[in-house]
């Protein structure tokens, strides 16, 4: 296939699509090869090493304060937003049709970047995330927003793989507690009782920003390395001016029918409440 084409080659199978439509999540297997995942993993760890050498604020933290409600053990997270500004390999990954063609079967033909977030959950203390929806962080008019978590190494249960509540997107936006990250009650939604999505290097977990998700502590001897790509239909406007980031509004697939239209020329500033 030529490099520059808009022809769709890598859609979801009808079974995968039906699974997503029912559950609001899908673990797509072997989207990238193990060799590619190993390369991406090294790239991610190099970014983390550079940021640490530069003493970049916030690169190593404890994760959400509310992680303390999930475990009393020490918690640590290596974290970097906007990785596409750190590495061309990671920039290229965002428009790879193996990712975006599958996302198009969920969002539609046009896919716009909201933000990227790399997480390295270090061995033995990789921070957990209490169960939550992503919608409170960046609510949109039509709820087209999805996350794709690309796994750069294996993420079995003991590594603190992502967990979900199947079908929970049907509940719509829920009220969240706001202490230490927007999250749901840890007694109502205990992480350990939610459905685990153990993944292998190269797998991609897609889920709606309405799907309740979270993850446990990485208790294993190896880091868990992932890149989360949050993306939306460019015609689905934010209803709150919040969570802006560098690169927001970049097109990953298709076109932006609203480009240079409306109150902001720059799509990252096109944040006014939809009419
Ligand atoms: O990567 C994880 O373990 C969960 C991340 C997550 O829930 C989030 O960033 O909203």
C-alpha cells in the first residue's frame, strides 16, 4: 500500500465492532508487532530518562492522590504528556492507519487528536488509578471521545493492567469525587473487582470516555509502559474550556470539516459551547 492514502485497510472485524458497541471497550490484539512495541518501549523509556536528567518537574510522581484509596503501598508513576513533541517515531505512531482505521470504526472517518499521555508504571510500585470516566476531565457535546491505550510491553493483571466496567458508558456522565483526581467511590467500584484487560505488547485497548475504567498497582518485577491517545470527531465540540494541550486539534485521519471556521481559527481554541 502506498504510504499516503485515505483508503481504509485496517478496520475492526464485525465481531470486534459488535463487542465495542455493546461494552464500550475493545482490546484489539497485535495491532503492532512485538518488535515495533519493543522499539516504542525503548523510545518511551529514553524520553523518561531524558526528562529525569533534565530534572523536569512532575515526570516522576505518585499518580493521583486518590491512588492511596486503592493501595497503602508506595506508588510511583513516570509520566509525559504530548510525546509527539519528544520523538518522531511516536508522532508517526499517532497517524498509523493500523491505529486510526480501527478508531474510525468507532468515531467516524475524521479523527482529531485531543492529547497523548505516556505512562511508565515502575516495577513493584506502579501507581494505580481508581475507577473513573474520562468525561469529567474534558466533556464534549456528542461524547465521541475515545482513548486508545497502546501497550509497549506486556500488561498482565499483576502489572496493573487497565480494568473496565463493561457497558458502563450507557450510564452517561456520572458525578465523580474530586479529591486527588476525578474518581468514583472505591467502595462502589473496587478496582480489583472490575473486568481486567490483560494485554500483550502491541495490543491496543480502545474505550469510550464514558466507560468506567481504572487500573491496579504494578506489583510485578517489570515496568508497564503505555501510550494513551485521546481522540475525537473534530465536529464534536468541547462544552467546557479545559484540558488544552500542545498539538490538540491535529488531524490523525480524514479531514477537519470545521477547520478555520467559527470563533477560533486554531482548532485548539475552538472551544466555545456548541450552538
Ligand atoms: O493507564 C492506566 O493504568 C489507566 C490510565 C487512566 O485511567 C487514565 O489516564 O485515565
